């Protein structure tokens, strides 16, 4: 092919048109839903700039323009300037702590007149680029502890700053990068403690320490028997002995300490006994693999007593209430449970096909707070029904799966890792936002990608997605031009 023909290549040559189409459909769905959720009869003029949907149209125009600009840039720039972007992402996060405006208890916004800017949304882009740059280095190995610490530092720094802003939801989104690490070869045994910590934190509110101890002994013993094989009888005796001694010590400690600290005292004693017995068993049978299980077991059990400390000292009052409400420990229909209850009523009332555009009574009469932002899915459920909600979820899943496919077909690790970072962020946002509206997940203030009202989130998600599309298009565009 001649040089002149190469220069005549279309702007969209090599661009994943399916991903672009899914993006456009999602933003259009968002505009329709925001219009329905936020329309105010008291404001004169359908096209008044006081309406949220008109502001969203402006932001959509800006987002589309930025998307085109991203496609025009040389894809090498994203790799070259990743660390600079990360530094530029951290600076506003620190500045907002001093000069930001507090909104809904979170000091996470800059405000300039009627314009608001949330640095945390753009910090996700910077973190994704930095993680991709570090992990794509030819000297990087996910098997080395030092390299893992470097990746963790890049992720934890913005996470810690965002949590200091009291915007825990936005910060926790960065934990989704564990998916990327796992895709790139992170040992599953390093993933298990993270899952175990989260699980124990939740279950420590529902069950006594003694029950958790017995269940963990059972789980770890069965897992050990499955790994080493041939020692089922020994493990059954081991579990029975520890469980019985646990119950006995629990009763004895309750008598001596009159119920105070009895659970934790028995927990510590039984853990020590269990570790000693397991260690003797491992040494006798020459089973070095059991020591890894022991480390996980001890770490898990030591975390249980600290769950209360974390809950009381780290979490804010409204975060405590949301967790306790989610677990059913407290019930406050007119307080902390109000948003979720009204959300479920709105979604349930939509039925199969919904009530129609601007016909949702729960939305129309303001029973659902934040109906055009964090709880936008309620509007989808009430007015579009089950079918409409499934279509929106299918579009989101389609875009996430497309990003993963784009990552898998990359030859360069930087593009692959970045695509998975974007897919992980979108997946976390979608799962948490939709999950909280139907009561499956505690309420966290994070938007539904491309549907929730907000300029910062729309522009940030657009940049995230189109950088991935541009990185994917570069080698494919070159291959098409050569042909």
C-alpha cells in the first residue's frame, strides 16, 4: 500500500466500533433517565440551563469532544507520561483536603461558581495509567514481593487520601485493581487473605468469636486435607478435638471471667493450641505446605478481635449505620434505611415493562433521594421495568466484556493491563451502585457509569474508556494500513 493511501486512513480505522457504540448508547440512556428523574415543572422553559438534563447535554458534548481528541493523540504518549499523570492526579487530591468544599459529609469537591470538580474521579485514570506503566516494565515480576509492594503503594496512596476526604466509596473503587493483579499472575494464596479479611469483618458482627473459630478450623483443615490427600481421618480427629476443646474452654472462661472477654480469651487459647497441634502434625509428616495454611489461619483469627476496633475507630457514624442496616442489626425505615427502602419500592413497582417516561410516581414525587445521581437505577427500574433494567445492565456488561477482549488481544502488556484496569473500575462501579439500590450491598456514594448525572464522572469515565480504545486501535490500525 502506498504512503498516500496510508495517510488517507480514516480516524476510526482500527477503532473498536462496538465499544464506541456501547458507550454512546449508555450515555444516551443516561440522558433520557436524567431528564425523567430531574425534570422540574417549576422551572420555566424546557431548555433552561437550570435543568440538570441540559447541563448533562453540555457535559456530553464536552465528553464526546474529549473522546475525539484522545483518538487523535499518539498512543505512545499515554505510556510516556503515565507517571506525570499520576503526580498530577495526586496533587488535586491533596489540595481538595485544604481548599475543597464539603458535600454530603465528604470534602472531595472543588467548587467554582456553579461548576464542581471531583479530583477522585480523575485520580482513577492516573492510577490506572501508573499501574499499567509499572507492571509493563520488562524488569517487573509479580512474583517478587518488592514489586508487589511498589504496585500496592501506587494504589494505596490515592486510596488513603480519598478516604481522608471522607469519600470512602470512591476510594474503595481502587481495590478493584486486585482483579488486574490476579489476571497478571498474582498467586491465589495472596488473594485469599484479602477475601478472608473482608468476610471476617462482616461475619464478626453476626457470629461470636467461638463460632468463627470452629468454622475456620473446619475450613482450613478440609482445605489442607484436599491439598495433601490421604489424611482425612487424622484431620477429622483434629477438627473434632479442637472444636470440643474450644467449647470446653468457652464454658470454663465464662465461669472464671463472668462472661467478660470469654469469647476472645477462648479464641486466643484455642488458636494457640490449634497452631501447636497443626505444627507438630506438619513436622511429623514433613508437610511444609501446611505452614502456609497455618499463616492464613493465624492471620484470620488475629483479625477477628480487631474488627470491632476498626469499626469503632475508623468508620464514620453514617458508615457504621449503613453496615449495621445492611446486616439487619438495626432497622430504621425513616432514617438510615429510607433510601434503600424507597429504592426497592420504586424498582419493584416498575413491573416487567415499567410505567413509562416521566410516569414513575416514586421518582416524580421525590420519594427517592439522589434519584438522578447515585440512585439513578431506581428511575430505570420504575419507568423502564425489568426489561429496561436488563437492557441497561446488558449494555454495561457488554462494554466491560469488550474492554476485557480488547485487553486480551493486545501484544503489549501496557495496553492489556490498562484495559483490565478500566474494566475492573467499571465492573466495581456497576456492581456496587446497582447492588446498593436493590439492598444487596451497603450504600456507598458512587455513580453508575455513564448514567448518573455529573460532569466529573462522565468525563472521567469517557477518558478511561477512550484511552483503552486508542491503545487498542494503534496496532490494529497499523496492521490495516500495511494491508
